[in-house]
C-alpha cells in the first residue's frame, strides 16, 4: 500500500512499476486490472489509477521503453492511497519426483482468485503485521533490532514452501535463499527456534523426512570414521544425515549419496548429527509428543552411538571433543556449516564450538532418554555432557591466562578467537532445561563461567569486534561474518551468559543494521556480510537464516499468531487541549473502533474508523461546533 500525502500547492504524480515486460489485462471479470509477468501478476482495483505501458509509459517517464507502471495523480492538498497486489499461481507440480504441488492450489483455483483473496484479506494482513510490530516492541527491542528482525523474517517467509501430493501428504520446504537447496539441515536447526513457536508441525515434518518416517528411507548415511591424522579407518559406524534434500524445485530421491552439495564440498557428519538431535529435543520439549519420541527411540540410540564413536572408540578416553570424522570418497574431510570461512570455524575436529554443541546434544538426549525410561543411555549422556563441559573449562584454565580466551581448537593448534563457541547453549535454554544453563548453581556452572569469560575477552576491538566498524566478526581471522549466527550468539550472550552492554545490545545493532543497508541494499536480508561494513554482501543473499533473530523477541507469551480476544473490553478517553484520544488494550489490536455522532438511539449511525484495526488508540480534534456529541465502541472483527 502506497500512501501519498501531497502538501504542495500543485498536483503531484506517483508512479510504481517494473522494468520488465508485462502484458496488460483485467482479472476476475474486470474487478481488477494490471500486468501479467509469466505466472505472476501485479494488480490494482479497476479505476484506482492509470496503467502505463508502451507509448503511454514512454511519454510519461522520459522515453522509458521497457516495462510498465501504475500512475496515481494526487491533487494539491490531498492524500491518496494505492494498493498493489503481487500474485503468483502455478497449478502444475513443483516437485516432479513426488508430484508435489503448491498447497495453495487446494485453496485457490486460479491467479484471479489469489488476487481477489489478497484484496479481501488485506485488512486482516495489516492487522497481523501490526500485531507483529506490537510483539517486537513489547519485547523491548531497540529500533535497529526491530528492523533486522522484520527484514530477516521477510526473507525467511519468502523462502518457505508447502507442497502436497495426490495422497494428500504434506511436504514442508525451507529453501536456502539464492542457493535454493531444500531443507538445508544446518539451517533447519537455526530456523527451529522460530518454527517451534509459529508452526511446530513444520519442524516435525522436516525431522520425519530426514529420518525416513514419511518416506521409509530418509536422508541419512552410515560411512566410516577416520583418524584425520593417520588417515586410518577407526570405525565403520559413522551414522549421520545429509546436508539437504536436493536443489531447486525437485527433491533428490532418499538415499542419494553424496548430494550435489556434498560432491562439491564434503559431508557435515558431526554437524548434521548434532542438528537432528537438537531439533528433536526442541520439537519434543515444545510439543510434549511422547508417542513421537517413543517411535524415534531406536534412531536416538543410533545417534548416541555415532556421537560416542566420533569422540573416541575407547570409552575410557572420551572427553567430549570430536576426534574422528567422515570423509567424502575416503579423502575429503567433513566440514561444518561454516563452509565459506577459515578453518577456525570450518573444521569440526577438535573445535571448541563443536564441543559445546556436543554438550547441548548430550543434555538434550539425557532429557529425552529420561522421558523414555532409558536410565542407562540417560546416564551415558549425562557423563558425556560432563566430559564436554570439563574440556571447555580446562581449555579456559589452559589458555585464559596467556591468550585471554579459549582458542578455536582446544588443543591450541588454531588460536583464532571465535564467537560461535557459545552457540550450542541456545537449545538447552529454549528446551527449558534451566538447571543445565544455571550459571551460578547448576552442574555446568564452571563451563558457563568459562564461556562468559571467553565472550567478554573476544568482544573487544581487534579480536571479534571489527576494528573499523565495531561490528561482530565470527572469527578473528576472517571479515566474512554471518549475521544469522551473530543474532543467535547475541541471544546466548545476553540471556544465558548474562552479558549486556553496548557491544552486545544497542550500539552494535545499529552497526549491524547498517551492514544490511550498505552491503545488501536490494538483495533482501543477506547473511554473509563484510564486518568492515563496506563493499557488498559476500554471499547468502535473500536468505532465510536470519530468523534466528526471533530469539530476541518471540516466545510463548509474545506470539503474534494469536487471534484477537473474543470477549469485549473497556475503552478509555482522554482530552489534551482540543484533542480527544480514545485508547483500548494493546492485546485488542484487531478489534475495530466505531463512532456515532448522531445518538445512541440511532443504530444506523455507527461506522468503522478506518485504520483502527491496526491500532490501540485513535485521536480526533474536538473543536467542531457542528459535532456536539460523539460515542465510541469496539466491535469484534
């Protein structure tokens, strides 16, 4: 919606369009008009503005010959609005392997019906956007975080797809931005925080597809584990999950090994194994679905076995640190999600970040095995979580005095300072495992204190605060910084480790917002940015992963998906000078204010106040002698 307020003494012209070829046409028997661009259309209500293309476009816009535009003339002193709907409709299958069509085709029969629904549903959409704004504001987000969270949410939503097949099986897809991989699993684990609050079923759908519950095979593998130093095979039991389910619209057949991504890079054996465990823990803890947990008990035990073997094949010498890894074709070592960064984050072996994430996986599995009544496996997980925590604490004692922080590789072979050392703490916190993240009296308090010390030490200029911009660098060795992981680690630093200053929340958010505006001004929310704050985005544009920002504001009591209350409430009025302000509770955003300036006995005199459905207060001047009385009420939408 464009609102043009012309305060000038002469008429003004407003144009909106695209420099793309489009065909002018009418929709829904002439109710709407606009331009079709392939399977998409841009439409307005017929008569709301002029449509320009061809010679009329050329005449109006300085000889422009390609494209189309909507034109609105606004007389002097007037305000006009123009609503433009962008619609898309594809009736054929998107995923030809499973004959999966867009789910919306079961709700709408044509592009015309999509356009009609968009216009009729626009007030509701505005109301829900207002609820979202209220939710972010009530969570105390500063303006820069509000911008980053909303910007990231737009890209996440644009990357989501829901399909169904002829048997009405549902396939939830979260596409990896410009790369277009399907349900990239190391993104799923970061999307899970948002998915758990907004559409929990979608997280289960992805988990079940990876495990094989929905298709009998799944997207997993069991390859040998190698000693990276000697190249020797130490175990043939290196179970894990694939990086993705394919690229583009059509998914890979389950069992495809390696995937095209893994052929270019390698497996993410440890990473994706941890991710299934952590996503399972989040799903189960939020849903309370014990039946699902029971059905996946054997898979959970398989995951535990692989976790243990990746540490050490000798149970007596396990310390929680990943030692053994998968290799593609027996030669290319596995990597982590940080595929474009330096070894301090790219390699899972001996990595402190991986160790903390293993701690989180063991803590999550301990809770799940306890629920299953499997005391033996729960005890194993507790012992391994303790071992992980001890290794992190010992690394602080070993290097804290000399380096001032915990090095990326716990054996000291890579001394880079890294922020994602702490990212694994987010899942136990979000699972509600308060004892595990109790930094004063909990069983892992020493590790949490060591990680708090680490974060205080790395968030200084020249280490993980860029010396030029003051923004966060994930690794002191690289200016390629991923904002999705920055948001995640900001949440952990504040809410788990208890660190709050302008380098964590405040000034630094303004810097990070500037990164998006300067480096990716029109590419949608982008992840891989330069920490120096200049130049252009390095990669990962139009990306969904920034929805980790939901950790700043979204929780069970601050959820914008709620429906407005069904029962009424009181309204209040206050007078300041000649301005009357009518207010009502913010949780009643969505209700519509009505006015009656005739009398309570005249029921036909009640009318809706435009825009009130997206607000919780409206103001009027009260110095008009022609309006001696006024009455107000709220109605349910």
